[in-house]
């Protein structure tokens, strides 16, 4: 049985940072045919109705059909401490994050939050995410189980820390290697699930632990590796003290085999010229987390400069350092951060970052992140007039971007009219 979704359809034929808004394709009365979990055809509503008369029609009227949002950096265990007041990174970790992550020693608590987080993500139109778990292997089982039940394509890994974290949240180089390897063997490539090797960041890993995880990555090079890089200046000073031999923060990873294509670096705000050059050369990915960067007071990501250099960049909420689960809010924050850096991101660029850009950063753009035949049918349907305030702001819209931008700036989960996962509607 095939399904035919009707509405305004937004897709991309390239990167709008390189090609401009013309890299986006907008079909005003469009259609998407899905069957067996995949997108089979796209085109005008008239053409696809005529070509597939047996398909079951879901007519979304003037709503916008897009690839589902891909959140490239989250901490699902921080779901319950989102929007915690008054701290910057290191104090925020010690005061809010570590005590909460301790609770995940209880597998039942981990399962509860994993189910809560996936439900919230889907309600916000996020169909894929790449998440840190906690130090506890059961926290990885919990999020993979929650995603598997919902048939979601996700990435997750056990967060490894062997220093500068409280008792109960520390492993060792050997146990980090052994636990990560066992989880990888158990989950990587099962259904739509992928394991990510996950040292939290250099301050909480000894060089020995980073080396052990670098060794694991050499054994499984098709896995991604995620960590944090140069989020706050205090953190960079701390890293310099902990790794006096290293040329810079990135070198603490590079020296241990943790810099290559498939490395996913969250934040990457305060980079040296050498770091930028090495990130570009290796094809690593940078993940911009704008609501987190303003909420924790980290700084302003150089989107225009880094894209101009040809860096691979995705977009993320960084739940719960980030202050929202919504990729719409996250696009708005990316717009505002870029404005403060002197460049106005086009809505096509923002939307691309939240879908195909993040999928590229996760090396999964051949699977998700766009509407094209052969890709997996993870879709979001957006109401472009979801509140009276947004509706009135769109009345004089002269083109699709003017119609979309108020939803980018003011939209939230109320704008999510439907979410489809693997060709099945899960919110409609
Ligand atoms: N750096 C190391 N751990 C974290 C975390 O949990 N959140 C953020 N925002 N930065 C980090
Ligand atoms: Zn993070």
C-alpha cells in the first residue's frame, strides 16, 4: 500500500550556502509518494495523483512537507534538567548535569527518560538525533530500545569519563573500551540504530582513555565518534593545563586517533587557525548548538566563515545545555547568532542546516535529511500559520521564504501538524 502526501513540498538539490536559495526546490501544490518506508516519487499533486490512483491520500492543504529534522547533538539524559538557571559550562556540569546523570545508574529511570525524550523529539518534528547517553551501559540500551520501538534512525553512545567527574560517573580506559565495544557489537547497524564512540570531552578523559577509544575507532572506522570542542574559553584554559604537551584543544583528540572524517565535534566556537585547517583537511564535522551557546554564555559560532572555508556543519539543540527541544527555535537562534556575527542567514540555509546539513554531518545524507526518491520516508508536516501571531505575520508573504520565516522565528511544537517515521504517521 502506497501513501500520497499532498501539500507544499520543500526539498534541496544542493547546499544553499554554496548555491544560494536556488538550491531549494519548492512545489506549491506538491506531493510525496511513500511506500515500504521509502520515498518513491515526488512531483506535483496533479501528476502524482494521476500516476498513483490507488495510493492512500493524506491531504495537508497549505501545510509544508519537509524532511524531518535531524538534531545532530543532544544529551537525552539531560531532558529533565533543561532550562536550569544561572551557571556557565563547568559549574553547570557540576551543579545540574552530573547529579542528574548519576540517576541513570537505575535502568528504570533511564528507560523512563529515554521514552520521554523520544516522545518530545517526535512532537517537535525531530525524526533523527545523535545523542550522548551517560556512563552507564543501560542508558545506551534505554535510548536504543526507545528509538527501535518507534523505528527511528538514531545515533547514541556511552559517555566515557575517567577523571574530573564525581565518584559513580567515572569509568577507566579499559572499561570504557570494553563497555563501548560491547554496546557497539550489540547495537551498531541493528534496524536503524548506529553506535557512536563518545568520549565526553578532553577535561574528563585521560590521554590513556582517549587513546583506548581512538584504538576502538580504528577497529570500527564506519562508526561515528562524537565529543565536545572549544565551547568556552575557561574550558580551553583547563584543557591547556591538563594537556601541556598539546598544540591546542583539537590536538588532544588528534594525538589519540580521534580526528578523521566521521568525527563530530559539538560547539567548535573558539578555534585557532590550525584547528580550522585540520578540521577542514580531515573532513570532520562541526555541530552548531546556538541555543546552548547563548544559554550557557559560550560565544558566537562563526557560521559564515566556517561554511566559506568548506567545513561540514550540522545543527543541534544540545538538549539540555540548549534551552529548547525545537529545531525551529534552534534555527531562530542560529539566525540571531549569525546576525551578531554580521551575516543574515537565509531561511533556505537555516532549513538546510536542520535537515540535510545535519544528515551530511552524520554521514547519512544518502539515507535521510531530504525529500528525494530512494531516501527513507522520515517527514515532517509544518503548519505555517500555527498561532494567530504567526498567521498574521504571513498574510503579506510574497514568496515561500517570507511564508516560512515567521515559523522559523516564532514556531514551536504547535507548528508540527504531522510527523512520519519510515513511511508511517506517528503524529497526525
Ligand atoms: N561539555 C562537556 N559535557 C557537556 C555537556 O553535557 N553539555 C555541554 N553543553 N557541553 C559539554
Ligand atoms: Zn553537548
